[in-house]
């Protein structure tokens, strides 16, 4: 299970990095369109599509970041609950051992008194 969580985190991080590269490319293409020499700047279908593409990529990145945050929050909750459970079990075991030690001491005392 831990391996699956780690793999999910890594794949989400990679997906975010990949999308960020596409976003940079789309922004670069849009900037190049704005800096064309001797061409009137118009809002044509190509520019409209670039702007839509940027918005789509930004939405995808946001969803991936939310997924990443959810995975990390759930992982933290999972490990903190395991940690709490382990502390509980440790206290129970220590308590049993201590009771056993007291029983042995009493048992030895009783043998010595006989």
C-alpha cells in the first residue's frame, strides 16, 4: 500500500511538471503572436484557441494540484492514525509486561514465605 501511495504521489508530481511545460509552451506561442513584426495584432481564431488552451491547461494543473494535496493529506492522516494505534498497542504491551512482572515478584515472595 505504501508503494502505491508513493507511486501515486510521484505520478501526480510528474503530471503537474508535464502540464507546466505545456503551459509554458502555450504562453510562449501567445507571446510570439503578440510580437510579430509588421502584422496587425488581431484577435483571430488561432489566438482564441491559444487562450482557450492556456485556460484548459491551467484548470488541469489546478485539478492535479488538488489531487496531490488530497493524497498527501490522506497519507498524513493514515500514518498519524497508524502511529497512534502503535502507541496504543505499545502501552497495552508495556502494561501487560509490567503486570506480569508484578505477578512474578508476588509469586516469588509467596514462595519465599512458605
